[in-house]
C-alpha cells in the first residue's frame, strides 16, 4: 500500500511498472541494462481515488493521461532501476497529492473607482506622449 494522503491509499497491484532502456549516459552498460521505468496507473478505473480527485488528476496530468484514462510516468533521471522506480512512484504520489487539494474558489473582484481613474489618467498621459512624437515638418525655405 502506498499512502498518498490520510484518506487516499493506493494498492501496489494498481500500479504497473515496466523497465525499458534509457537514453543518455551509461557508457559500456548502455545497450545491456534497462534502467528507465515506465509507470502506468489506471486513473479512470482506480477504486482508491474519489471521483473529484480523479477528475482533477486527469485535468492536471494533461497529455500524460491516455484516452483510456491511464497515467504514464516516465523516469530515467538516474542510472539504476531502483532509483528510477522510486522517482516514478514519488512523482505519481506528487500528482495525486496535487489533485487531492481542493482549489480555493475564485472570488470576483472589481477595480475601485480610484483605480479606474488612475488607469484612465495614465492612458491619457501615454496618448499625449505618443501624439507629441508626431512627424517633423521640415523648415520651408523660400
């Protein structure tokens, strides 16, 4: 069990890990060892996630979530399988924790009359500066 928050725990069986060859540094071991991790988590069908968290996670993760609702996390930052596995799990937990936070509703605000006046005064001043930069008329000599 992976504890994400006080109320959200994910069963290890819901997470699928696949080890693949990573690009980048590796030297002689480059073509032998599959150190990169591809973590797959079925967000759409996970019984561990409340509906609101599920919807926010899908929206937050964006293109990391497939059409089928599977979140894919690629981890290839480190040279060992174990470190990359831990990194992928930490990133999954981080995504779910972010989705678990209920966003504060936005309260509509309105500019004060003084703020409106200042904005319009500044616009007038700026317009005058621009008008004063008009075309220069050359001196006419007779």
